[in-house]
C-alpha cells in the first residue's frame, strides 16, 4: 500500500502514541550516508563540505526511503571543539588520539574552557548541516539534532579508562569540568534548534548497566540532562535519548529528561523482555530500535532482516510509540541494500489497519 | 618462612585490598609479604586472584560496574608488580597464554584492559598488543609465543570486519589455536559467520570460556 503520510507526519504521529499510516522506519543511516555524498568517510567526518553532506543525506533518503535524519557524525565532534586532537582514519570512525589526551591528569580538568560551538570546527559543521537539511527536507522529514552528553565528552577528552577512575577518585575536578561542558552543550543545542531541527537526541551512553552504577550516573549527568531537556521541551521541540548500552536506566531517563523517545539496542534495566519494555514504558516514551546493527543489519540475510523487523513490529507497533530502527548507528560500511530492506519491512508488516 | 596464620592473614588482606580497591593497602601488604618471606605465588593466586574472583562476581551481579572494577584492577596491579619478581618458576597446572588486542582501526580498549587484569590475576600469561593493532601483528605474536588463544576485540562494525580476514590468517599458520572475539557488535552469529570459536559478553565470562577451551586443548594434546 502506498504511504498516506509524509515521513514527518508519520514520525510525529508515532511519537504521540497514535497509529500512523504505518510504522516509521529510521535505520540510523548516519555515517553510511557518506556513500551518497561523493566524499570519503574521512572527509565526511571532517565536516568541511556541507553541501556534499546535505546531498548525501537527501540522496540517502531518496534511495533508502527512511523517515528521518539524525545529525550524528561521530562521538568525537564535541570533544574536537574543546581542543581534543582527533584522528580521521580513511575507512574508520574518527576518534580522539588517546596517545595524547587533552586532559592528561586529574589536575588538567581546568583546561576545559567554554568555547562557542557556532564558531568551532565540527560543531559548526553540524549546525550548518542542520540548516542545510532543514531547507531541503524540513517540511517532509524528521531532522534530529545530536548532542553527546557531558560525561561522554569528558571521557573523550581524558580517555575513558582514566575518566571512569577519576569519577570516583577525583569527583570535584570532574564535576567542575562537567559544568563548563554543560554550558557549551546548551549553546550547541540552542544552535541546532535555531537551525531547524525538530528534535534533539542526547546520547547518555554511560547511563546503563554496561558502564556506570545508577547513583554514579545520576550524580554526574542527571542535572546535565535536565538542563538541556528542560530547554528543549520549553522550546516546543522533541527531546530524546540514544543509548546502546545494556540495561538502560529508563527511570533516570524519565526523571531527568522526560524524553519523547529513546533510541536503544537493549531493554531497560528493570524489565527482562521487549514485551515487558512495551508494557512498562511503551506509553511513556517512544522506542526507536532495536535491530542489531552487526549481526542483522550488516551480516543478516534478506530473510533474517525481514524476520527480525517483523518480530519487532509485532511486539511493539500496536498503538504507536514505535519507530523501527537499528539499535545503534547503521554500520558506515554495512550494505546499504539492507537499510532499504528495513524500510521495506516496515511497509510490508507495519501498515496500521 | 611465615606461619600458616600469618600467611592466611596476608591473603585475606590482599583480597580485601583488591575487593575494596585500596591501592595503598595492596602495595603495603605485598611489601610486608615479601619481607616476611611469604610465597609470592600463593599471595598472588590466593590473595589477588581470590579477591578478583569476588570482584568478578560483584560485576556479574551489577554490584560493581566499570569504574569500581577498574579501581580493583589498579589495586591488583599495585601488588602484582611487587610480587611478580619473587614468583619462582613452577609447573603446577600453569594456566594458558593468550594474545590479546583491539582490532585495527579501533581504539576502544576498556574491555580489553579489564580482560587483561582478570586473566593476569588468574595466572594466565597475557601478551597484550594494545589497540588499533595491524592484523599481521596478531599472527606474528601467536607464532612467537605459541599462545593457546587469540582474543580479538572490536567495538565498531568498521573494525569488526577485520576479524573475518584475520581468523584464516591465524588458523592457516596454526589450525589448533582457539579464537575468542568480543565487543559491542559481536554476537553468536558473528562467531559463526567469521569462523571464530567463541564470544563472551564480559571479562569474567571470557575467563570461563578460556578455561573451558584450554582444558579441551590440553585433553586434545594428551590424547
């Protein structure tokens, strides 16, 4: 059956816990869109050719047919703006040079100074990309801005291992830096909203059983989330989270962010199955997920992909509040045909009667 | 020579230092043990490894998370670095050897470092190649050390694909070597697809799987 709604209408309807014409599909084709842009992955990640990046996303939408774009380039964008040295591998994801961390010891958290994300390196690129996409597809497709959370950014600046120990051994030094990062992330959020995004996705990667205990996460990032979430809500935009960790703290996410959506790969820490996740959280927030990017989206056969999508739709689609997606970013090197298969499965199995 | 009581006391203090991530206590107790003439191997295996076993249980039951476990490992290494030079060579069911590293193009080495700490505390010899390791280096290190297991970590689909290429390179040189793979995008399906032997979703499980594979390897050699 032909689609009856625009992508934007479909996503907005699902997020109001209503049934759209069909289940929206958004397989998080972020870095993978570079393959439509004429840029190498490294040049895409450098973010210097905004026109090509806009074209890459628009052509990806045209070819794959997904319902929205997420403005994730990679998780080092914010750290780069603070002064972190970044490596740009030709065929891999950009990342900090951990041999030369920006914060070399717990005494160096004071090196983290307020910067202007509108004028700095790749945060500027993301804002310009938001503006370009808003002009091209803002009336038809969901555009989701992206912010890596405060402690995520600091872990990039310090190196994750040392950072996690600092949380317990030098909490005051870390907390002082969190406050500086929060101010910058707030400016960054405002700039993306002004550029025309419909939603902000805050990545609180460490807010799950995979990394930090609940009290430790709450202590260091709870207020950071609240400040940004409150601003986004007040601005009339949508706010949500991405977290691909295991056992996400949905209760903390609700307490501090009141998210319209959570993009996730695994169930919340207080349930044991997706059915239970739907029952407990399905009326409070929209789930965006949870196709495994590696084994299914990248390595799956057409039949396996279809089967996975069908099963997820059967569990979660009823009553809206669900967007079919990968649980984490679609592999920048994964077969693009598989992303299209995900959209096709939403059209085949996700039509609301 | 220390008395049995003193030895038990030192073991308990080393365990507590690791479990409660007290670096200074671990270091001081190791120094005292060496000075008292306690057997360094017993101190390491019963004290440090015993403590780390409790840490693994706490990690499994979500009482401890990554920061706590890293601090336990820090306490462990503070004592292990002092005890190691005093451990006399012995052949009493020595554990195996592993080559460990993060795949080329990937710098996420947190999981790899936790695995290293848990394996070393359990008496394994770990040849740690670090992060962003070129494929050939895994092959060369396995041949050089004749390690029983090669453990490959990848946190991204872009680095994961290197595993598919690497496994035949390792197996071609040594078909008996076992390959364990791990990291966020890796599942049983990846194991099957890439021809690995096993995966594990955390460090304690990795140790359990390694023990099982080592036992199978040794039975095979004895047969």
